[in-house]
């Protein structure tokens, strides 16, 4: 089990920071097989690996395996956030979120996302010779969430919220010591201010709904206020709305900005993939005027581009490993796993399994043309009842941004080496600088 308390945490964290997490896990699997015990963050832990393990974890009853997040997330987001809930509570709150994040509802927001994307490009890309992709993609996904989730237009209020979220997020993976001047303390203070702003928004939107000045699907907050139980009472408390807006912002903005960053890198490195994406996107661009916003119908024609995104998610999934906790003793693969033990799994290790993805080291978007997706093989968005409810949201923002990038600009990487670490999400050391030129 390694040195007590520290166990294998340090070597795993070091491997992740050096972007060698996959190798670290692979070596353990080679040495000990797909089920092995270790000690991570002072807790006895079992590492599970493989497609069957993915299926078991994703579909396991929450009476056996509970979701487990660092204490800091619970304290910063609030205890009613989706990641902390299980059973009926989880189903109810998740159902409410999905009622806004489902494709039938999101399709009406394609134009709004497109407007945000165009404004972003106007402010941060046009007229520049060099940009840093990673921070810019974060700004983009942040603004898109502000617009669609909070329904806040650009202006002072959005700026205040953006600053609060930046500080709030810095504490999410910090040591939860609440002393003045710790990162965690700043984060808690920012979280309290952000929660107060969201609470004000709830009050304003409730009045707007009563006065019929807004539609029930105007943004996520309005949608959540409007959802009722059969007896007419509110399905979610105001506290639940606030805590879940914060978790959606945290879960939603970094992950999709990472996908967009890796896509820009991939397109710069792979001329044949770039050419096919440009061909698909220019056909769509030529079918409309520059002023016309993208539509759901346009997105449904971006099949190859989305396959490139899926292949990017396969090879560099933003979420590397996740945790659950054993709520009671259970048996898996002939081993007894005791109550209280932690389960760690790097679901994405199946992305490199050649029995699921032949020639797994080759970047090949066309594999998704022929290949029927093996269940629990491609799991960048997780699986089962906790599968990412933001996957459609991600698809819309990714396709919209890539459409504009490849039709408006050409680019090349400023440097050959662009190392990134996992902290735990991928972070490029130099932010991925690129040189850009407008297309003639
Ligand atoms: C490339 C983009 C994204 C990736 C790779 C991603 C990945 C994931 C994964 C792997 C999980 C499941 C974790 C587990 O089972 O432990 C998850 C959950 C979640 N994601 Fe995403 N996500 C992305 C974008 C988004 C977006 C845009 C939103 C919101 C608009 C979002 C909101 C959430 C929420 C709320 C959960 C918790 C679900 C639950 O516990 O029921 N994600 N995500």
C-alpha cells in the first residue's frame, strides 16, 4: 500500500503533472492486473480498470458506490450540488437540469451561442497575429455559460461574476484550510458573493416570470424556477438552484475549453484532418450569408468535425480519473471491497484498448463512421445515471467555434513543443500560443 497516509498519492500526482498518468496506471495494471489496492490521499483505495469495470461503476447502485468529491468542492459549491446528491434527490435535481440541457431545448440557443462566439472572436482574435489559445477558450466558454445558464448579458454584472468565478475555481482543488489569506478562504469568500448574485438573479427572474416578461426557457435559472411538482410547489429550492448553477459553471467551462484547445492543436498538426474539416465547414458557410447565425440544421451537417472532436476526446480526455466511495462491503471480480474504501478508475484507459479501438495511437476520426460505439468504451463524458448532462451543450459550442475558426483564420503553432500537465485537468505550460492570419 506504500507509505501510510502518503501512499501512492505523490507518485500519481507527479505522474499526472508530467502528463504520464496513463503510463503510471498502465504500469500498475501490468504489474498487479485490473484490480489492485493502493493508498491515495490517506484513504485505502482500489484501482479498477477495463470496460467491465467502467460498466460496473457507472451503473452501480448509489447504495453501494457513492459519488465522492473533494471536501473543497462541497464547501465552495454548496452541499445541494448534484455531485453531492444521490438516489431520489439526485434524480430530481438532475432531471431539472436536463430539462434545460436536452437537445430539444438547446437547439433554440444555437443562434445565441453563435452571437457570443462572434463577439468573442471580434474582441480577442480579429486583428491579432498571435494568441494564447487555452486562456481564450476559457473566456469563451465562461461567457457562453454566463449567457445561457445565468441569462446575464455582457456588462458590469457579468464582469463581476467572471472575476468571482475565477477566484472561486482556484480554491476548488486546494487544501480546504479556511484561514485568512489561504486560497481556500479567498475561494469561499468569492463563492459567498457569487451565490448572493445568483440569489438576486433568482428573485429578478421570478418577478419577470410572474409579470410574463420572460419565457420559461429563457436561461437555466428561469427554467429551474419554473419547474413545479404535481401539487404546484417548486421542484427545486432556491438553495438548490444556486448550488447547481455553480457546479454547472465549474463542470462546464474548463472541460469544453480544453476540448477546443486540443482541437486547435490537432488541426494545426494534421493537414489532412484540417482540410476535411475546412471542406465541411466552408460548404456550410457558402450556403448562407455572413450575417446569418448558425442553426441547428447547420450543426447537424458538421458530422466529420464532430468525429474529429470525439477522436480528440478519445485521445486526450479532459477528465482523467474519478473517485467513488464504497457505502457498504461489496464483492467485485472475486475481491471483497470493504465499506469506506475509495474506488479510483481512469475510465479513459479503455480509449487506448486495441480490442475496442484498433490501432489506438492513430488519430483517426473516420473510426467513428464504421465503428458502432462499444458500450462503456468511449467514456469521455462518463456513463450511466451520472453521465455528463452537458455533452450536447459541449457539441454546440465546439462546432460553433470551430466553424468560425476554420472559415475565418489559418494558424500555426508558435512552438513545436507544447507540454501540458494534468492538474488534474490538462493545463498547457505556455497556454498554447499560435500565430494566426485572417483568410483572404
Ligand atoms: C468536453 C466537455 C466535457 C467533458 C469531457 C465532461 C466530462 C464529464 C464526466 C466524465 C462526468 C462524469 C463524472 C463521473 O461519473 O464521476 C461529467 C459530469 C457532469 N458534467 Fe460534464 N463534461 C463536459 C462538459 C460539461 C458541460 C458543458 C456541462 C454543463 C453545461 C457539464 C456539466 C456536468 C455536470 C453537472 C455533471 C455531474 C452529473 C451528475 O453527477 O449527475 N459538463 N462531465
